């Protein structure tokens, strides 16, 4: 079996295990049961799961609960307030970890992508298949598509006159780094397409550290529009760059996860994954700008 085939098989195994954990989280299945479901020994599942997600299946399960989301929200108020007051772009180390963003101009939006070349590719992640689109100025598109054969339609709809080049290999390195294996990866630059308000909201999302969550109202405050929490929700719904623009870190004030463009179950899984990984590293709140 070649390397690509081995990689895809490992992805399918981890994805199957995650789906099983999400479906049965309320009864806390043991590792042996999860391993039996995917047809592996506990040892081999543990090893593959850690290689893909950076945490163990048990650790993932511990954080996949509504109660933990409520606890994070209560804890996060003080953490974010302190980080916001000190200025997250000030310290040099934090600045190096920020996602660099560029925005398209109104003229480029009107041109519908004319003269723009976008390389795109498909690839697996532990939480579903994605499509990624990259320009010379940065990543412009990243969406979960699962098994949807029309996953390219949204990208074509946004940039109808752009030249699209299918190159899975060119995008593989970016997709591989979306779920780190314990190593620190610098995120790619992003090319954002949206209204001024939407871009301002998305940039505010980058102030939320990995492993932390906030309410829509808190995010509105970070964006400088404290009374526009409903409009902030609409801006999140228009986000086309999953994970790196972390709209999954925003939940309702009552602790409910709320809507997510790529599914509420996936949103809960992402919150659990990031929380567990940060706790395992022992540095909650220090992974600003990376997942």
C-alpha cells in the first residue's frame, strides 16, 4: 500500500471513530468499544488517533460535552477581557502567530475574479473532507464538503471569471496542517472577500485563542460594534474560510452551540478538539491564530 493510500485509510479510521464518539458521547464509551467499532485494537486506534488529531480518543470524549462549553464560556470572559486590554498585536511572539489577512478591493469584487488564478484541491481531515482555494495573495476558500460532488460550486460562484486550476498535491500541505499533530505550524496568509463589517468581524475572530469560546455579544464588542450581535451572526454565516477564520468558537449566551455553516455536530467536535489539545499542552489561551 503506497503512502497516499495509507494516509487515506488512516483518515477514514479516525473519521469513523470521531463519528462514533459524537453519537455516543452521552454514555461515555470506553476505548475498547470505540476500537472494536473501527476494527482495530485499542493500541492501534490510540496511535492513529494521536497521529491525526494530536490527542487521545478519551481526551477528545472528555471535552465533547455541553457542560464543558458552558464552563469555557464563563471562564473566557475574564481571559478575553484581559487579552483585549493588553493588545494582542503588541508582543512580538503573539504577532508572529497571528493569521495575516488581506482583503480584496471593491474593483476586484466587481471584476468577479477576472485575471485571478485560484489553485484548488480536495483533501481529508479528521472532521470531514475539505476543499481549499489558494491565490498568489493567500488562501481564499476553505470549506467542509464531506462527500458533496458539487463542492466546487461555491468557489466558482464567488469567482465566476477566475481561472481555476485543480491541483490536490499543491494544496495537500495546507490541508495536512489544519489539524496539527502536536507541532506548531504557521498558518497561511488569507485573502478575504466581504463587506467592511464582515471583514471586521472575521478579524475580531482571530483575537479568540484556540481552546476558548465567546458569545455573539462578546464578539460584537471585540469587533467594535457591541450592539450588533445579530449582524455579527450574519457575518459568521458568510465566512468561507473554515477553521482559520474560527467562527466555530462563537456560541449563544445560554451555552447552546448555535448554528454553524458546516453542521452543529462538527462545531461541537471542533470546540472539544481545540480545548483538549490546549489543555494537553498546558498553555490555555496561548495558541492565538492557529488551530
